[in-house]
């Protein structure tokens, strides 16, 4: 789907969208959010280009944003970006959140179930730090504090899988897919998940690439998509790293063991899965060929 997208580079960071009907409005909102980060938190803005390769707006199932490590991409849900309730500061906070996931991933901190709640907490605290620098950051701060109060049970593999399935159903209905196709895709996904579990239990899982922490996700990692081996190879302290470029401490969420100091076999779920309800948004009608192409592309991703 990426090769069908359009976009441009902003200070070295590729920003684009898959849906051409709303491309102009999407780009305006993303540019405004990036400008907000640049003006009020210059240091964080300069790190975006190091932590992320691109910011891509598309339909994201089960989340308003996520980080995809295999592509070094922050994905933002189109419905969230274009919703009237999504102000520039909320979009900017989502980018900051996902960039924190990217930073942790680059330092070797995984996103397995045992660490997931702590990883998300670290990302939401970065949102709080960003909100404190905004002239009107009360709304961002309020949402971040509410997210920090989410119980750890909400970050289990089962909860993430349920969110992903529900989100995929919403996306397909949003695209106008018929009910029979939605049911068929969900059945195919359930069969695939069951087959992978059977292979693992039979001891043959080693023949295949390690599964994603999000078994039902179409991509290997999705935000929340992970201790710490810095990208430059320097040794890591047990709980904090100091960035050589910014001097800012990077909170470590893992433990200092030989196993954690190596990159985990599982890919982090790129998306930082921010548990927010999708904002309702009436989409402009697409031409029939474009809609069919979108549904087919998403079905390929889903299966």
C-alpha cells in the first residue's frame, strides 16, 4: 500500500497518506502537528528524523496510531487525523508517543507481554512531558494521565488481539465491505492463528519466523507495537540511558540481563497501540474503482 501513497519530505521526514481523496486535508493537519512540535519542543523534533523514517496516514485497525519497526514508520489512523475532535496538539502527542516507541525499539527494548504495560507507560509519560511545554496542553495531559491509569490487563496478548480483531472489523465496514467478506476474513484470521498455535505446540515453530507479539496483526510489529543496547554500541546502564545528542535521559523498561541486552526475536508491535476509540468521521465518497482497490489492498494486508 505504501507505493500507492503520495507524500513529501519535511525536514528529511517523509510524510504521506494512502487515501488521495483527503490527501490535502491530511497533509495540512500533519504539517500543523509537526510545526507544533518544532516550535515548542525543538529537541524532540530534531530526534524525530533519527527515530522515524516516515509518518504515514492510513486506516489503522484497533488504534489511532502505531509504530511499525520493520518500516521505522509512525502510522496514524486517517479517521483520527481528520476528526473534528482531533486538534493539532493531540496529533502531535500521538507522533511523540510513537517516536518514543521507535526510540525504545532502537535501544533493544522489546514489546513482549511482560514489558508491554511499562513500555506504554514510558510513552505516555513522554506525552506528559511534551504537554507541559505546550501553551494549551491541558487536553493532552488529561488524556495521557487517563491512559497511565489503564490496568495492566488491558495490555495482555489476549486484549491486544481482541482490539485488533474489532478494529479490523470496523475498518472493513468503514470501507463498505459486505458482511460476508468480513466474516470470511475473520474466519481466515482465526484459522491462521490456530494453525500457528498448533505448530508451536508441536515443536515445529522453529521452522518459521518467530510470530509477532500481535498474532492477529497484519504486520510483524505494530505499536506498542522492546535491557537497552544503544544503536551506537555503547554499554547500557541498568535503568537509564543518556542520549549523546540531546542529553535527555531515556527510561529503560527492561532488566539488565544478557538476554535482554540482545534484540528480542519477536518484532515489537509497531504501533504503539493507543487504546482510544476511533473518532467518528464521515468520509467523502470515493470512486468505485478506488474503493474496490482499497478493500482489496486491506484484505491482502489482513490475511
